[in-house]
C-alpha cells in the first residue's frame, strides 16, 4: 500500500506535453523570412526603388531607444516566436513597420550619386564622363613669364660666350658677352617695374659682368676690362667681390704698370681670409714676380745710363814725350796689350 502511494506521488510530478505540440516540435527549422530570398530581389519593387533613389539611405544613428521600435519574430528550435528589436531603437533590416517593409541599407557604394542613378547605367568609376578638362595654360604675355624668359636667354648667352672662348673664338665670345649684358639690363628694368629692387637676381648680374670683363681682358681691351671690374668691386651688394682686385692687378702687370699692379695685389691680399692659405700664397707670389720685373726694368735703365758715359780716351798718351829709354819701353808695352785692344773695340 505504501508503494502504491509513492508511485502516485511520482506520477503527479510528471507533466506530459500536450498532444497539439507534438507535431510542432521541429517546425521552426524550415521557416525563413521571405525577405532573405535573393532570387526574388529583381521582382521586389521596394528593393529596386531603394537602389535607384535615396529611399534606402540609413537614417542617422541616435542613442535614444525609440518607444515605437518594431520587433520581428524569430523562430526557435521549439517552435516559439521571439521578437528582437534593434539595439539603437530603429527597425531591423527587412522588418515590417506599418505594413511597409523596411528597405535594405548600405546599398549606396562609392562613386554613386543621385543624378547618376536616375535613368543611367551602373558606372561606379565615372568612365562615361569622358576625359578631364585640360589645365588652363599660363599666359605667356604676363610680366612674370616675360622675366623668366629673359633670364633664360641671358643664361644661354653667357654659356655660349664661355663655350666660344674655350674654342678660341674670342671675338664671338665678346659679342655674346655684350648681348648678355644688354639683355640683363633690360631684365633689371622690367623686374624693377614688377617687384621691389631687393628681388633682383644678383647672381645673374654678377655672372654677366664678370664674364664681360674676362672677355674684354682676353681681347686685350684692358681699359674696358678695368672699368667693368670697377663696377663689380664698387657694388657693395656683391659679396667677396674684392678678390677681383687680383684680376685688375694682372691687367696692370700686362700693361707694365708695376706700381699699380703691386697696389691692387696687396688690396686683394687684404680681402682673402687667413684660412685660405693657398690663395694668399699665390697673391704674394704675384707680388714678388712684379717686384722682380720692376727691378729688371731698373737694371736695364741703369745699364743704359752706364754705356752712355763718355770714355775720354787720349790717343797721345801712347806717344813717348821724351827720349827716356825707360818711358819708351813702357809706352811700347801698353800700345798693343789687351786693355788697348778692348779700348779700340769700344
């Protein structure tokens, strides 16, 4: 009797599944949302409208959870339906709200625009637009372009002058140097009209003047060369121009103006820093050579004065004035000696 009561109590704790749920145990596994059927996307009017228009744009994300968030059921393994809402308070993709299916999002790729999607073919790289418009060409008549063109012409003339000099055509080198000087002066005037004088290209002006002075010098136009060197040396805007006084000293040395040559050599020596020992040694060597040449000229002048001195030779001294035999012997001895022969030759 006790065993029977225990069995009854155990059966009371057993709950059998209702007969209506036996057929729905695995029914949820075959269910799916028709929204995910991609084979029917071409016939889905709402999806096609979202692709062609801005209807499928994602709305701005907010942290507030909407009270009207739409949930959609998800089937479980036991056939129960669970509603899942979006974590940001908006309907999930494919959810149905107010009888309208929410369109798919993130369909607007890079390169898409509203104008391109309206009645046009798919062209994400915009290849149908044609080639890009050419860049606007710079105006050749602008003052800046004219200045650049003149600078280019002046540099070319200086290079051609140097090449002609190296080839031995000194006249052509001088003509090119003169042309470069004329065009450089025109360039300076134009630049002064456009910009301030501080923006003048001093390097170009220096190279033109130096080349012109060098070409004057090799063509033995020493006066013009010295004047051109003076223009460079006196211009305080040219740095280290004082060293060119050595070139001026060389010209004075060629003109045999030794005093001025030594003067300019010494001024050039004062411009050279002590660290540049090789240059200082060469300048001092030039000073020494100039002194030697100046002494040689003095020696020539001294010798010329020496040979102009009258000898005052007396021919009667070789005639014996008396009958003294000793005096006669001496006179006869010196008539034809070596000194008498040299005296006759002179």
